[in-house]
C-alpha cells in the first residue's frame, strides 16, 4: 500500500513542527514576499527548534540555552558504515578498497569536496586506519578529521615542483599503509576523467591487478538509515517551500531564469535564517545552493530534458518544474506539471493520464518485488491508456547523497525493493505539439508499500498560473 506523508505523534517533536509543515503545505493567499511578515514566516523560524541530540545555541535573551537539531550523520553511524565495508572486504578476500568518487568518500567519512583535475582518494583497509591522498591545497580540510591517520599530499597536478604525477604519490601511500602486493579493490581503477585529468591507473602504478568493485559501497547506500530518512524528510519540506515560492513568482511575461532565481534566493534566505548555524551545506560561494527551484516552459516541455528559453511565460504555456534541498548532504526531488491560464480539454486529458500512471507506479512499489517488476507495471499502465509511444524514459531512480543514484526503476534493473530505500517516482508522458507531463515525488519504501514524502498539491486546479 502507499499513502501521502502524515505526521504521527512520534514525528511531531513540537507543535511548531506540525504548524510549520502545515504552513508550508498551504498555498499563501498573498505574493511570496508577504510571507516575511506573515504568520507562516514566524512559524518557519521556529520550525526545527525542538529538543533533540544536537548543538546548543542561544536564540533569545529569555531562552538562554535551547537544543536544536544537528543536520548530519553521527560519528557512530559513520563508524558502522566503515565496519560494514570492512566486513564485505573480508567476505570477498580483499585487503582494502580505494575510493575516488566524492559521494562514496562522503558516505564513509563525512568528508565533502568538489572533484577537480586534482585526484583525491580514500583508502579503507580491512584492518587498520584510513588513508587519504589529497593535493597540498586541501590538506587543512583533512587534517581536521581525526579518523584519517595516513595522509599523503602532493604539490599540484599534473606534477608541480615535485616532477611526479599525483598517482605516483598515491602508490607511496598504499605501500606506506602496507598494501603493496595485497588484494586491492577500487570503485574504479584510476581517477575519473574530469576537468582534463589524464593519468595512470592504480594497477599500473602498483604493478598489480585491482578489482573494480563500486558495489561494495553502493549496495550499502541503497537502504537508508533512520537518520538518512529524517534528513531527506527535511529536504522535502524545504523543497516544498521553494516550489511554493516558485509558483508564487510565476507570472505572464516573467522568464524562467528570473523566476527561478527569485524563488531560489528567497527560499535559501528562509532556510538559512530558520536553521541558523545548525545548518551547513559545505559549499563555496553560491555554488550548490542549499535549496533551489526552477522550471522550463512552452514547447520545450515536450522533451524530457528540454532547455530553458527566455521569451517569458505566455498564456497556454505548459510548465515542468523541479525543486530540491540539500539537508545534511541528502536530497529529495519534487516536480510538477503546470499551465498558464485555463487548461484546454486536451491538456486536462493528458494531465489526468499522467496522474493515473504515477498512481500505478506508487502502487507498484512493494518489498520483495524488483525494480524491473515496478517498471513493468508502469509500462502496462501506459499501454492500457494507449500512450506507450509517449513514454520516453524509465520511472525513477534512487536518491540520497546524489540526485540520481542506484537502484533504478528500469526493466534492466533487477534489484530487490527493500524497506528503507528511497526513490523518485517520475513517469513522463511527452505529447508532441502539446506538452510534457511529468510529476516527480520522493517516496520511502515501507514494510508493505511506500510512503510519499513530498507533499506539494498534485491536482491541476492547484497548479494553474493566472493568465
């Protein structure tokens, strides 16, 4: 079975949380800027101030010490994740795994970084302390991490003043850790092709074979812990707010980029003012903003990945939106199909079909089935409605530390659906000459079905932009 998100007594930490979520769920009667002085804003400021294990901060002279939530994964959970990886290494007779992929490194260590042409790698031995390869310009970030004991720095890529490639420095790290001649795994045999990087493989610099085994980490990431699910829930709340502001800013003549920037900026301001120093997105400047919302409009919506135009919204334009937020490194996905002005009968027909297909997808998610089984049910829903030719992509994907991650709702993915998995559910109906119709909701797999964690209105009347 499946159901929209509802708050149980256990989920409601204070009345402020419940009121805040209800406030974000209801559409404001006035333009978004009025939210600054309205009751929604004051509830939003209290939204996540409740008693939990976290940091202490003084937020009011009359309340000297209030405990507020920490948005992240505990040290104990990171420790368990690394132990899980070590157990899997032991099962496969491997001595260590090398990780170059940034989300995998973050999953096991909490260390976040932006991948560039300068290689970075985390080494997790089956027995022993962690090791890391980093460029010298990043060393301050890693030296703060008490869990990292073996740190190897290099001056620059491709060589700097050392005259040696970073992967040569990496081979020294592996040997210093006693891993020369051992059985090594890696998420890939060498650093990724990014920003012009060129370099040798691990197997080449170590003169030995390396087993590519990204699944050692990725399989663990598929089923989320309670802490991860809670962070994604919060992401859904802030994504909902961003989408509400996006819709409120939409108007005839306004372009996609100016509307999206206004909503993203205001949602970010609300989020940071509300969460204060309890929140950190670990970004630089305005890259990777904490919360964002955007859309494409018009004929571009009939393409699954249509490009933005800057002609301004016009009466009759279809709109496909997207909103998300980064909370503790975790993301959600919310998308809606909208229209400017009164929809035609044809638009309503395809919109209703879209909802029927998404409902079929929700109903298809049950533990014990496979992702391929889910996709087969969705394909049948398209076929039963006579619109199979308008299906251009699979139904959805895993989501968490990355916006797209394993597993995938696809006929070729036979991963078993398990409680704790998180998916986007976004079947698309693309009608040439009319519009693209694609909602997306984030769901949690439960013991007997799924829970819809996103909660923005789905009905067409709630998604009409006045002309």
